[in-house]
């Protein structure tokens, strides 16, 4: 009889790149320590890979947000067993990473960054990446990105859209997704009502 491993997920106090893994671990019925780091500058030199999130399984650290999310999603049955659907899940996560990275790639004073972000929203990489997601949701017959069941792809896109709507990115209107990609906004709303997501949100609220 094997003893259940202990899990700890370490990340900033925000949702960011760890929220999908938190949702999936919780959906899998895995109890884990949800460590929220506020003293990152002190912690960084001793952190595995020098970045977060880090998932510890029996004290063994693992890095890379998409890898951790995929592991957690498999545990929760939220990662497709069908290879083509799994490919779309992986594609969707990488597309979101590229899209959001493009918004952080600009330097200069705030006015410059806002101007460059506005251009990116019009015709830049972000637009290209969102077109890919829009193609996937449009061609899907199931109403979910993979073309199969609700999965990690939908959770990841939901979180990415939530971040873009948060107002935390000067130059990115909170209504941009809704105005330009209503099908993706609809997907995000539908995903947030799914049991796995709703359970995690209510668990978080119960702790406050």
C-alpha cells in the first residue's frame, strides 16, 4: 500500500501561471499546500530553476507552468487521452503564452508601452495568436477548444482572458476580448461555470 505523496505548489499571491494547476489539483481531489510567496527577491536565488511556479512532489521540485498544469490536469481527467485533442490543448497553452508575452515585450515609458500595446492589439502577434484560438473554438463541434470535453485548454484560455480583462495591463482595454472575439469570451464564461473551476473559486472564498 503506497502512501499518498505530499504536494506543494509555490507561486506568487496572484492567479497568473499557477491557477490552472491549482484548479486541476483541487479537481483531482489532491490536497496540496498552496504556498504564496511575497518575498520573491529573497527566495529567487534558492528557487529551483530561478522561477515560479514550482510543484514539489514529496519535496522534489518541478518547474515550468505548462508542464505542471498538464500533470495536474491528467490527475483530474482534464487532459485528453486522444492525441489530436491533446495537441490542441498544448497548442492553446503555448498560444496564450506567446500572446501574453508579446504584451510584456515592450519597454519605455508608460505612454510608449501603451502605444505599442495598442498597435499589437490591432495587428501584432496578440491578434495572430487570438485568431488561432478563435479558429479552434469556431471549428469545434463540442463547444470546447479541443473538440472533445472541457479540458485544461479551456481553463488556460479562461485565465488568460481574465488577466487581459483585469485592467492590470495599461493599453489593453478590459473589453478587448469581448469586442473582438465574442466566441472566446463566451468560452471563458462557460469554463468559469464548470464544476472544477467553481469548486476552486468557492474553496478560495471560504478561506478568506
